[in-house]
């Protein structure tokens, strides 16, 4: 059980590191968006979610779980990006 927990901790560390990296790119993207609609682009959000659900199926993960995670993450990042965009 210790080995399993250690492996999970290593994976969690990688996930958090990747989310932090993604966050930096989101902030950078805000600099290129001309209006609020570009920040909240619902068509883009749906494309991202759909593509991640396809990846989930490819890698044997639950598409429903990945959809929930990405919706929550995208909602958070859109709010952060909106703050960044408004502060320009």
C-alpha cells in the first residue's frame, strides 16, 4: 500500500505542476484577446472538453470524470483570464 500511495503522490505532483504551467499560458492568452467574448468563447470551451473526453477514452479514463474536471478547471481559468484581461 505504501508503494501505491507513493506512486499516487508522484502522479499528483506532476498533475499540479502541469496545471500551474497551464495557468501561465492562460494568463498569456488573455493578452491577445480583444474583448470579453473572446475570453469566454463557449465554442472553444466545448471543443476543448470534447477533445479531452476523446483523450480520456483513448487512455482508459472516465470521459465523465474528465469532463467534470475540465469544466471546473476551465470555469476557474476563464474567471482568472477575465481578471487578467480587464486589468490591461
